[in-house]
């Protein structure tokens, strides 16, 4: 994905990010933010519909070209709706602080205050393998923690499927980004059983990046 875009490219990561946005907005208060209930619950409905179609497309017994296309169409429609929702109700809303934007998984507006620090360490990552053709990366600032270091917007992960261990991160051509743990990656059946090499780093709220981890 384009790392300048706050919406994750991966479908599962997108769903996790969207669920977090909806929960955080609801916890902040629809009335406080001036969001009509009908608009909020319409997006909630579309999210549930997309999740159902995603589950169908990922399940071996129901995965066909048709169900994958239906899922892709639902993804497009849902992403369009959430971008409009953010533009209408969250961007330029005086009730939405930078702290709110961070909790919503949105980029933080630049201000004249002290710039966000550039990370000097790389993220702690734990890889979870609980589904076929699916990896989940739990990440945070320290072992076992899901909290991001101060001023960090999200984690960038680059990877490669198969082959010998790469000598440099420049050989890792697949790119992913997520603002909230976990980051999830889905694979095609043909890649099942292959080694996935990866490295990670932090990106702060102004787009500056920290050091890469070792290749794992």
C-alpha cells in the first residue's frame, strides 16, 4: 500500500482498523462529535456486510472466483463510505483532537508544537499463526505491550515470500502498514508452507521513519 495512506491495504488489517475506528468514535460520543446515528450505523452495517463476505471468500469450502469478486466489490464500497464518513464528520471537526485522531487510527495534523520524535528502536513483534494462509503480527513498543511509543503513527512491515534469507531490506518488496496492532497478512494457496521473510520499523506522525529491525 501507499504508506502515506492511513487505510490499510490488506483486507483483514482494513477490517481491524475500521472496527477500531467505529468503536473509538462511539466511545468518544456521537452527539459530542455531531455525527447522526443513521450515518454511523449505516457504516457499521456496511462493515458487518464486508466482514461476512470476507469470511466467505477466505473459507476454503466457499472460496470461489465469484465470492472473491463479491468481497472485492464490498471492500471498494466500504472503503469509499468510510473515507466520506471521515471527510464529513471527523476532518476539520473542532471536537476532534489530535489524541482523538490517533485513537481513531487517523493521521495527526501538524502543529507548531514540538515535532514528533523519530523512533530510535524498532517495534516489538510477535507472529501468530492460527489460520491457514494467514499471519497476524502483534506489535508494540516493548515486549507484550500493544502501546505505540510516543509520537509514532504506525508500523511499517516489508517482506518477501520464499527463497533464502535476504541480505538487505531492499530485497523485501512487499510493503504493509498499520496504525494499530495487529497487522494481518493473507496469502494465496500457492504460497502455503513457504517462509515469509520480513523486517519492521516505526513511522512517526509526520512520516519520518525509525531504524529497521533485523530480517527475520
